[in-house]
C-alpha cells in the first residue's frame, strides 16, 4: 500500500450480508475506509455528480447510463441489492389494459427516472415474456436522470410539475406505472389499481427457473483515479465483501431473523441455492448478458459490449 493513501470515502448500504464489512469485522487490508452514511439515492447522486466518494453502491441502470457517457468510475462484480420486478408494474382498470401488450399506446409513469433499475428490469420482462414494443409506450418520468449527460429515448417525457405518481395512477391520469413505491405494489390502496402480472411471486420463481436470471439492482463502483492510484483496492474490496456475504449466509436461519430481509433471503435460497447473492461475472453471466441486451434495446447503451468490460481489470479479475 502506498504510505500516503488517503482514507477512502465509501457509501455502501448496510444489509445483513454487508454487516461484517460495515462493522469492521472483515476489512479491506491496507486501506482505511471512511463510511459516508447516506441513502442509496444520495449515494448515486454523489458518485455521479460530485467527487466526494471513492466507492459507492449504485444501481445498474445508473451505471449503464454512466458507462454510456463515460463517467470516471468502474464497477466490480459485487451486487449488494437484487430483487425480481414482476410486482413492480401496476395498471388502472379503467385504462382498457388487460394484458401487458395493452400497454402499447398508453402513458406509463415511472417513480423517478427512465434508467431506474426497477423500470429497467420490468421493461425487460415486458419485451421478453410478453412481446411488448417499448417504443410504443409513452414513458412519463417523475424525476431527472441521475447521470445528467444521459439523454433518454424520444418517447420519454417529464411529468407535469408536482404530479404525484400514485395519485395520477389512481385518478386514471396515467394508465399504468412502474415502481410506484420502492417496494413495488404496496402502498397503493385503490380498487382501480391492480398488478399487471398476477401472482408475481410464482411468476418470479418460474422466470428464474426458465432463464437463470436474478435481476441485479445495485453494484459497487470505484472511482477510476483510485483504481489508477491503488488498483489493488478493487481486489481487496471484492474479497472483503465476499467474506462479509459468506458470513451472513452461514448464519442465516440460525435463530430468529435479525434483518428485515432475512425472510426474503431464505426464500431466495429455497429455489436458487445456498448463495443467491453470489458475486462475480461467471456466476452471474446470464443476468449480466440480459442486462446488456436490455440496455441496448432500451437505448441506454448505443451498442453491446462484452460483460467483462463493465468491470475493473485487476490482478484477480480473471477469477471473478
């Protein structure tokens, strides 16, 4: 380690599988980590719009749009947050929508911005499983893109100032919406609003068994200037977060739940195996290749690239 390596400012969220890392029970050898306590959304903003962070957890949609415009940070294949998005799409029953294909020609709201990861994966499900032409939908976003230099497709419009996504959906001002709340379909209590994909949990299991895809919501990125200064940090951070995750899954199920996501993780394990949150390119190739294809189809990236090119090239990266 260079003797003058500064403390590294990091914004990684505390989950059960990052607890050992966040508590210092496993450490990045040779580096001092200064944790910055912010929300995931604020971490995205700080990483993409300022020089305040060295390491951050950001969404894959944000990362792919950052790659498209050349922002100066690079990911390692560590994926702290993953969720299926079959429950993320809601519709108003008075809109004439009965099936996913009926979204074509409709106004579909998105909780924040076009590259929001819930919307990214939901659009992929719509195209792959239901043949929906995304270009025929008017996507109505309720916030600015985090990556300011990224320009969404022409069929993306801004919501009227002050429009509340939930209220607009209930009133029928929007025909459908994606990710009305951060937790999918909950928080919308109206007889006029229903899930577009019924029985989403069953659909998620079937989708995974058919495709092998487990959507990546967040990944970890490192500023390029740090990678140039101390490239070993990427390998050490990967090793540390892998060990933290492994400790969590070894203890998961021993005693009452300690973390809010414990029951979700136990459910994941039942149909995905002992390490559902596995890191690395090899283990996640199907998911990463789907994400790359969706990014091109959704006009986030201009063309496809090898998924390995999304990640830092390090001494250990060939084994990831």
